[in-house]
């Protein structure tokens, strides 16, 4: 790597510059920060918000080299090892794996002064971490990428004590690959997480920002591999056995928000349809979670938050519909009949509409409104805003055992599925659509609360439910496809309209036959769900 070679090469046993330094004490602790990206043109506005002049503020040039083995053993252990040059000082840092809480990053950070730009593993004050780094780097450490920034460090407004502000402008360098950095980090120095979000919302009103979970080391490793930002699936939730309903609410909404934020780079910067899909999954999960807890929340809060979630769903929905239509409806038929004129015209028209819908989705996710939604949700979680209500028999359920709340919530979802599902053979199309929605709600409830119940029973039930959801999802895709194909044909002129009508009929016939063939599978899957062991019943009040 031409930017980092020649610094701190190691021997095969991973020993690097094993000399100590007593220039300053080593420190270890948890780092909690909000990372916010901004446009380089807005640097002046950013510093002005804090009452500073970027020309006269104290700027420091920081050059940071990250070290790892050739196969990235440290990263695979959730560790980042770096040495930063700050003036004449060198500081070595080991950071632990990122933990997120509604967009805020929480990481274990261990710092120690070192004598040069090479790591000194003996200077790591935590013996457990030192041993882990040592064992993980037996193949030999080497520089893997570098980060060069100009940093402006400012004090937060007087109304926000205990918050440090660092503004970094520069780039990450991995070989010949580069990625720009324009970010402001709000770090807690004793302030609450709520204070970080409050300051971020105030700042966002003056300067358009984007919340980021992507660290500099994340960017460096991605550049090194030559990868684009990737989509992110929901992390599995594991609630403590003694969790309260309030703790479950916080953990569930935080998980949904983390997935929403994690997919922002993929949606905005790539054409990967999976990014939009996973962001929509995050939205559906979040909306489902708010419905589950609706009775325990102040009405005004529910309406305001869910209203913004609906807005974002409407922005992303058309892009996802056209992605599915192209890949799963038109694609298989066109692959079988590649010379069909109507299908080829339809594919071209679909690609154009798909591209416009994707750009609309990207603009929405890159907008200040999206950032405001993310920060508002983060602040709502940080301050436990649902407590802003009178104590009543209903609101007191927030402090009841989550397992009891979960059993009741899952039972209600199952009842709705059973009511429709036991009539599956005669169920009209509109009610099959309702069944699909109720199955999805039940599946999300089980995903949220499943860790509170017997693992084998939950897994068996969820597997049956997933199969049924796939059946019903395909039915919905075909119904949406008929609408989209007709929309394309209606907007076209002759002779394309005749070709498109022919393609529309072909698609409906093709996929309608597939639906009919799988009718027996659908009926079977419904019955298997309805007769499955109801693992939650023993815990119902």
C-alpha cells in the first residue's frame, strides 16, 4: 500500500516496537458519540453555530495509521488498532467492537502514548485486550490504511456542558483508493445521550446533516477491499429474561432504528436494490413495534412518529415495487422468452420507471427530513419519552414483565391470523391480502420477543410462519405486478401499447398459473401454522 508502507513492519510473532513510554498515562473507558456527516461547503456554517471562525480556530493535522494482519484478523475480532500522530506526539488506540443505541456509537477505547508511528503492544494497559491483540496478530501486523484530517476541536454551547465537538475534514487512503471525510463528532464527556441528540437536532436546523454509523476504520476496510456500501439486515434481538415491557420497547425500537441508519449509505450511494429493501424492512419492523406498544404510549407521540414513518415508507415503496416487478415478475418470463417484443419493450419502460423511483427514494433518504426523523427517534429513546404521561393502570404495564406482555401481544396477533386462515380455501383475494399483513405482524412480534421463550419451540413456529409469508408475499407481488404492467401500457402510445398489452397478458397468465399450482402449498402452510405449538400460551395473564 503506497500510503502506509515502511511503518512498523512486524516479525512473524506479532511483536512490534516493544518499548514503553511514560510521557502520559494510558487511559481506558467507553466512548459514546454521535457521528454526523456534512457537506464540505457547510464548514463555515458549522463552526459559526458554535461561535467559532474556522480560520482562527485551533486546527490540528492528524495522521492516523491503522494496523492489521493480511487477513484482517483484528477486524474479525471486532478490534481496531491505530497509531495517531498529533504534532510531535504519537498515541496508540485500541477500539472495541461498535455497539449502537439508536444511532449513537458506544465503543471501548484504550489509549496510550507511544514513542513512534509503530504500535507498541506492551503499552496496552488492559491485559485481556493486550493478550487478544497479541494472539490475533501472530501472522504479523502491517499498515492497512491511513486517515489524514484537519481537526477543529470546539466546546459545545454553554447550554450543553459535558459535550466535546470535533470537526474532521480530510480523507481515508487505502492504496490508491480515496474516500473524503466531512464529519462532526459529538462525544459525551459526562453529558447524557439525550444531550447529544438535543444538540444534534439544534445543529441540524442550521446545517444539513446525516447521521452515520460508519467509522473511519469501517471506511478504510471497505476501501481496502474495494467494496461499495453494503445493505444491512436486522440484528437478532436477545432480551434479558427479566426484562420489563419498557426495556423491551427500548431495545426493539433501537434495533429497528439501527437497521434504518445502517442502510442509508447503501441506498444513497449505490443502485443495489437490497439497500432499499432492507430499509423498508426496518420501517415495517418499526411501525409494527409501535403498533404493539401503542396502548402504552402517549397518543400524540404515536401519531407524530408513525406519521413520519409513513412518509418514508411512501418514498421508498415505489422503488421497491419496481425492483420486484423487474427482477421477479418480468425477469423470469423474459429469460424464457428473450425475443418477445412486448416483454422487451416492457423491460425498457420498467427500467426507466425503476430508475426514477430509485432516485426519488435516494433524494428522500438524503433529505434533511430523514435526518430529523432519525435524530428525533434517537432523542425519543434516549429520554424515555413514553414516560411523559400520567401513571395509570395502562401505563403501569410498561414496568410489567416483558414476557407476560409478549405472550399477550403474540396471542392477539395469532388470533387475527387464525380468524382469516381457517377459511383459507374460500378466502377472497382482498382478505388474503389482509391475512398476509396479519402474518407479517405476527412474525415481527415473534422476532422481537422470541428470545424470552423456549428457543426450539420459537424456531419451529417461526419456520412454518416464514413459509406461509413467502406464499402470501408471492400472491401480493403478482397482484401489484398486474397494476404496474397496466400502468406502463396505459401511459404508452401505439404501437407499443399493443405490444405491452400482450406482455401484460403473458405475465398475468404465467404467474397466475404459478399461483394456482401452489394453491395446495398455501393451504398446507396455513394449516401447519394453525396447528403448531403455541409456545406463548403458558405465560398469558
